């Protein structure tokens, strides 16, 4: 597996914190609780967490305590 370099701009402090927050939440709510037997199983559970829970059910304080899906609907 090859490492993918960061895509943020040099000196831009606003690129990294949202992703660090997301990965912290992912680790606390899913990864630290599980051990997967295969990469496919891990991929399936990560997809289900992100698309089924994180984006559709989990409220986010930065969005005014609504889900990202609700924020998308409100924006259109």
C-alpha cells in the first residue's frame, strides 16, 4: 500500500482540523471497538458507518446540531 501525501496547502491551518476531527470520531465510535478478520469486512463496516450513520443520523455541533443530510437538504 502506498502512502498518499497531504493535499492541503502550505501554511493553511483550516485544511487539517476538520479531517482530524472526523478521524478522531471514527476511531472513538467504530475502530477502537472492532477487530476485522478481512479488509473487505473492514471496508464494508467503514462504508456503513460513514454513509449510514455519520452522514445520515449523527448530529454535528458545527451544523447547528443537525445531520449532514439535513444540512444538505436545507441548503438546496
